[in-house]
């Protein structure tokens, strides 16, 4: 297979990307979208895709996510627009022709990918999503931070304080709570040993700093028309998997396949690993088989 770096202009920025092309005929293509805390095209799940798919005739175009002001999350709508630009760039690669092109998304990227597919159904032939969350980012963070405390051994008192803290923080970001009152609450609990697991900043940002906190994914799922493969770890510590699966089942209008991964949590890896060697073999095989069946 052939690999080269490319520069792609998208909505006011230039995105650096790596294109991996099969040595033989191109039967399909894939663009992966990022989790919140991993903006690099060289993260291990992206490199894994670039290793396993080109030998099957699938080109992979992975890119560095754009930066956004003050380390804020890139708005999902802008992530979806960038994804569609990258897909268009992949379509122009010699040899790709009319081959089906899809999006792969993990965690935050699994919100942006179906959003892109709902915006431009003719551009996205299939979706493969890991930990696709069927609730809003705010609700997901309530679930995830509570799980962090439970798994760290904290009891009901800490969980109650966490719930009050996150509710006040969300109200402040929406403009529904006074800065002084919420900052006082943060100051009151900041010395608690669980505070770092709450994912609330020590000093408050400006209201509105979390663009997509109340993003509702279920109507977006309903707008997806392409075949979709969903992976959920059996012990996901950040995504309410059962609730998310139910959201997809309520909303889906087409071909949706759901794979639960034994031994995996939020990442599709075993034993909490964060490298290619720890990736679940069941994830790899199911991904290859499913994509093969749709090329």
C-alpha cells in the first residue's frame, strides 16, 4: 500500500492528513473522526484502520482535527462539515471513482459522523461507530463522571455532591445560574479528593463555552439512511450503552448492526489498553466482515 501526507483546505483552515491507498483496486474508502481528547491522525485506533483496511481494498484518509479557541471542543456541526470536505477530497483520489465511502467515529466522533451522514446522505455510504452516545453531551458527562467516582470507590455522599456540582455548572453555562454562586460551590468542593474526576474547571469559563452540551442525537440518528455498524464495550465507563442502543433502535430507519464487545470498556480494547496490540480481535474481525459485505 502507498501512504502520503496531504494538505486539505476546509472552512478557513488547512487540515493535515495522511492518505493510505491500497496497492490494488480501490473498492471503498473510510474517513475516521476523533474522540474529544485525541485530535491527532496518528492515534492508535486510526493507525489500526490504516493497517487493516487497505489490504482489503479500502483507502483510509485520516486527518488532524482543527484547533478551536481556548481548547474548547470543536462544535459538532463544524466537525461534520470538515468530515464531508475530507470525504470529498478522498473521492477525488485517482482510482477511487464511485467506490462507496464511509465515516468511522469514536466517542465524540460518533456524534459528528451521523450528523454528517444526515446532512449529506449521498456522500456517506456507510457508518461505523464506537461508543455512539444516544444522549446529550451534558447527560453523557453526568453518567461518565458518576461512573468515575463509583469505580474509584466513592459512595453516595460524593455522588450526590458531584450531581449538584455538575447540575450547577451546566446551569451556569446555559446562562441560568449566577457566576458567583457556582464559583462558590466549586471553591467549596475543590479540595475534595474526587474533584479531579468531576471534569469541572477550577475557574469558570464564560457562559456558553460548551457549544453542544444539549445536542440531541436521536433526531440525527433518525436522519441516517446508510448502513450503520455500532460497537459498544460491555463495560463502558463513559457512555450509557444500553440507553444509547435504545435511542438507535427508536430512531433507526435503515440497516443498523449492533456489536457488544466482551472485555472492552469505552475503547474497543481489552484490559483497558490504549495501543494497537490491545485492540479487541472481535472488533477487528466484525469491522472487516461488515465492511467487506457492503463493498
